[in-house]
């Protein structure tokens, strides 16, 4: 399972209409005006501290999978800051449209805002925050890659990521309910059941492409005897690409819809599917933009929920997976929430042969899909995959054929890496593992 | 209120039905719903042959359906459900399906007296509303939020009027695709986005929160945007009891929120957050849920804050009928509370439901939950615990409370004098 040498030889120009046309509309005046507005009205004091504190030591370089995969300084975290924010601040916003286009490419397609580098920086400089601010400037200037911009538009029009219309959403739930009832006749996906204990929320791609995950969640909830509901109105999608384009006003609107949907249903908590960035948006970023210090209705990531169900004996494992498995720690629920030991409990409870990948836990390499990078779409796919040969090496070194990855973006990113580098592996969500290993009480079987 | 005058306020206890026994009649029975007057309890039931029906006070509807969901009583006590037959969907009212059928139906709403019932519909991938079995003549690419006037005469909806191809990012943000349709007739003006909206009580005006391009938020009234643009806005409401059209909305500028009426700020104070603005019934007072600082939530009345703040959430702001008192739900350190005029009831709960004022405003009652049991608390004092219950209703003289509850699997309609709390 050797990894072919695929270091990127040269940077090929990628044409993205969102960037090209966006930059073509810019004037120097507008750029300067927008940047200065962000500097004076929006930038936190920590930005100046970060910029003033950085001693250009380069210790952050080896934290970044882009640098580890390409090996040249422009891919290092500090290199990305140098090419973007330093220049922006030094020139007080007097930069060209071409510069903004390049800054958008760096911030949106060469950084996953994964926050690994801040652990390596002796001063804890948060390069992800700096890159997110660059994206914010690019958003306000209208220079954002086309596909992720389209996703942000979908959020704005439908409150979900995939242009899923209201009737399509409900219809999909009813379809999955019908299918799952063949296996478990008493199963029900209760829509808008006020006063249920839990609202289960998912991300847009689930009804669109991965409806079986909803089916599986319904099986799990029924087997565990959970009183749960799903909303029949917008607010069901917990994801948030507006957070990653820098459209914070839209991010706030999406999060408000999500939490108010839960509040209206009078549920005690929200359990969300296996998604990392969505967790970041509800637990850390979007809620806070609205003024909520913490989520106003507690949000539990699926992995924590499964862990609790197992610990409390609400679900039981009938048989363990025999094949060796490895585990990919998603940045947003590990560096962002510290769920790594719970995930290891889950793997050990459900699999006979667990092979750690190295590095792991909060040191794990990012999948290179998160932070909105995979959402920049097909034009950027090759670059994204080539920028994570280090991940391919890390996966290959485990020697196993199954990689558990409890995050949608990680799934997409890892599958692309697995295919490109021919790793003879496949990814699974924890819910996939549970469906193969969990005990289904006889009384519930068809 | 006018409806409740006709209800039976004398029979202290009435055993209406025993929903726990319905399981023996059907393969499956879902959660129960009750009528506003408490005289009916109903649930969606599945027959052994896989068809669905509604069981009302123990009696099944005559018709059965392939599928059924969203069982809801209207204010007049009629029972509705969204049903499908032969792959087509419609609304069934008291068991009788509408004549018109659609590819899909959802989001049922009633006007104040329940005589007007509306649903969203999709037919041949075109979207709109059907009102009392009549679909709008004009259907659209998609439909968002909708509202109706209390008399049920006017409906306003956010609609996508212009088709959009895949990843047409510049068309979406520059030209726009959304507008507002009133009784099916779309405004001429097209916006990038349209979200929450409100009709003036007489139905003469409609205001909506809109975005033009990616950065300019404002309110559009009757198709015209306020000249003022903001960094963000939330949904508008009209001031009641005035002949003027006064659209009132939270607006954000320079990172802070305040309230504006027809584009002009009405409060001096600015907040980290401000939303769910609501007028007293007489239109004289204006209140909103606000965050005076990050992570601290309270209520502002005419710009002045309650003395207490809560660190998680404030929601369900409710004026008393005379407009002199104000209640809300708050969440603080993980506990749910009822707050009246800024003072929380001493008890803390696992969940609470919207507070209800007596007609004279002197009493507040609320459904509350603790340890999986439910009760009604009146001015903070709990009644006895039940397996399930519904929001309380005060009698027109304010001396009694209608309690609709399930105890030992039996559904009771009770009239409880307030002295029993
Ligand atoms: S991708 Fe991660 S490690 Fe690399 S610069 Fe961005 S936040 Fe830092
Ligand atoms: S490790 Fe920290 S101080 Fe050193 S170059 Fe990177 S960001 Fe600057």
C-alpha cells in the first residue's frame, strides 16, 4: 500500500468564475474601504496581537498538511498569513483585485481552518482565525469560489445546504421511515412532535445523497427507546457554509433558525448526526455571533450520543466487527470539543481490532476537505487531494481497509484521497459500524 | 376568547376517553392531541392492514389513508390531518378530505376563528398555498414562510418567482429570485432573499425582511424597500390598533441591534441582540427580547430593561390582554423558568411552555415539566402531577382554568377553580 510520490510540481491555474468575475468587479477604492471597515469595526484585538507577536520562526510549518505534502514555505501557515493578512495590514488595504483573488484562493482552498498549527506555535497564534478573517474580507468584496458561494446561497434561500425544498425534506423522511418499518415495524420518524426529549438534526447532504443515514439513525433511536423528533420545517439542517465563506450575518440566521426550531419543539437537547463543521457552527461560532455564549439548547454530537447510549446500556453490542479498523479524529470535534476518548471507547466496544493511525487524537492530520475546502467544488479537487499526500501516507501506514470517520466532510475528503492514492480502504461512519454490531431487541424485529 | 365564552365552564371533571386502550384497537397509535375546548382527544392510528386513520374520542374516522401526519385541531375544534391516497396528498378536515389533491401538502395554518385553513402545496414542482380547498391560481418556483391575517382574508408568502439554474451565483445575488405573493399575486420587485413577513391586521399592508445582494438588508413594505439599509434585520411586525402602516423590525448597524419603525430607530438603546419584538394588544407598548451584553438575556419594554438577566435564553414573550404585564420563558444555568414582569417564579423546571395570562392580567399559568411529570403552575404554584397535559386556558371571568390532562392513561377535561392551585 505504498503511496505514489505525488508532490505537486507546479501550481496550475484553476479557473473559478466566482473568483474571476468577483475580482473583475473590484476597484482599489472599494477594496481599501472594505478592508479598513473590517479592521476598525470587526477585527478582534487578538488580530493585532497575533501579527505583532509572530517571530516568523516557522515552527507552525510542520503542523500543516499542506506544507507536509508540498514542502515549500508558501504552504506553511505563516506563509499563508504572510501572503495575505500581513500584506493587507501593512498596506492598510491598498491592495489590488488580483491580490484579493489570490488571498481568497489561499484562505478558501489552501487552509482548512483546522487549528492544528496553533498547537505548534509557541505563542498559540490562531492562523485559522486569521484565514477566516481573510475570507470575511473576500466575502465582503464578493470574491468567493463559486461552489461554496452557491452553497451559502442555498442556505440563505432554504436554510439548508443543498437547495432541498421543504416538501422534498419531509418526503425523504417519510420515505426512509417507510423503508425502515420493513425492518422494524414500530419505528417512527415523528415529525414536529412537541415535547419530545430530543430533536435529531442532520446536514443537507443527508436527505440529498445519504438518506440511508437517516434510516440508520431511526433504527438506532428506536432500538434505544429514545423519545425523539425531527422538524418538518426549515431549521433541520445544522450545517453552515456561510460560516466558512465569511458571511457571518447568514451564519447567524441559519443558527437562529436551527435553535429556534428546537426551542419551539420544546426538546431538551439536540442530537446532531456525524458532522464536524456543523458542530463547530452550532457549538462555537454561529451561536456566539448571535450573543449566545453556549448553545441555548444543548447540542450533542452523534459520537457522544452513541457513547452515552452504550454506557447507559440503552444499546448493546451483539457482535464486534472482526476486520481491523482505524479511526480518523475530525478536527472540529477533537481539537474543537475533545471527543477523542469517547470515540475510542466506541471503537473498542464495536471492533475487535483497532489500529491507531499516527499522529492521532488532537494531533491528527486534517482530511483537507473541512473548513469549506471540499465545498469549493470540482475545480479545486485535484489540488485538495494533492495537498494531503501526508494523509495518504498516514492512512496507508495503518495497513487496514476500514477507516472510521465520524464527519461528513472527512468522509468526502478521505474517500477522494483513498481513491487517488489507491489505498484499498473504505470509510465508515460510526452509525454504519453500529448497524453491523448492535443488538436489535427481538420485540422490535419484523 | 370569544370562542371560550361558549365552552362548558361548569362540569368540574369529565372523562372524555381512554387513549391508553386504543392500542388494542389498532396496530399502532401515535401521541394524542386535544381540541381547544378539551372535549376531544385524538391520535393518528395505524390499522393492521397498514392504512392510517385518526382516532377521536375512541372512534376512528370512516376514511382510511395510505399515509397521514400533522394531526392538528383548529381553533374552532375541527380536526385536520395531512393525508395521502393513491400517491396524492391533501388535507382531511374532520375525516373528510379536500376535493383538490396535490403532489405534496404541508405546513397547516389556521386563522383566529379557525374558519380559514391554509396549507403549502406543491404540484408539478410548482409551489403555493391552498386555502379552504382552493389552490392559488399562481404557483411559484418555491415557497418560504407565510402568514395570514386574523380574519383569514389575506395570506402573504415569501416565494421564489424566478427560476435559478445550478450554481448561478451572480444571477442569484445580482438579479434576485425571491419576492412576496399576497393571495397568490406576486410583488413586481424581486429580491435576493425574502424571509419573515407580517400582514397588517386589516390586510392592507405586508412587510417582509429582505436582502438585496449579499450585504444590504432592509424591510420591504408593499413592494417598496425602506431607504435605510442595514447590516442585518429580523422579521417585522405591524403595530396594531392604528390606521398607519407601522412596520417594526430589529435592525443591526455597527455591530449592535436596535428596533426601527419604518426605517427609523425608535429606541436609543442598542443591544448585542434584539428580536421577537411584540406590541401590547392596544399597540401602545413595544417589547423585545434582548441581550444587553454577550451571553446575558432579558426583555426590554419601550427600550427599558428588566432588572434580571438570564444566561442562556429568553423566549415566548407574552403581553397580558390589557398590555400592563409581560411574561416570558427564560433559561438560566440549564434550568427553565417562567418570568413575569422581570421576576422569575422560584421554581425551576426541566421544560416550560408559553405563559398564559388571565383575561384581567392578574394571573399567569403555564404548563411545566419536572422529572418526566407535567403540571400546571399558576402564579408559580403547581397543581397536581399528570402523565401528559396541554396548555391551560382561563375562563372568561378568570376564576377557573381549563385543564386538559391524562392521568392513568385516561384523558380528562377538568375545570379547576383557581383556589385549587
Ligand atoms: S490548514 Fe490547518 S494547519 Fe494548515 S494553516 Fe490552516 S489551520 Fe493551520
Ligand atoms: S509558529 Fe507562530 S510565531 Fe512561529 S511563524 Fe508560525 S505563527 Fe509565527
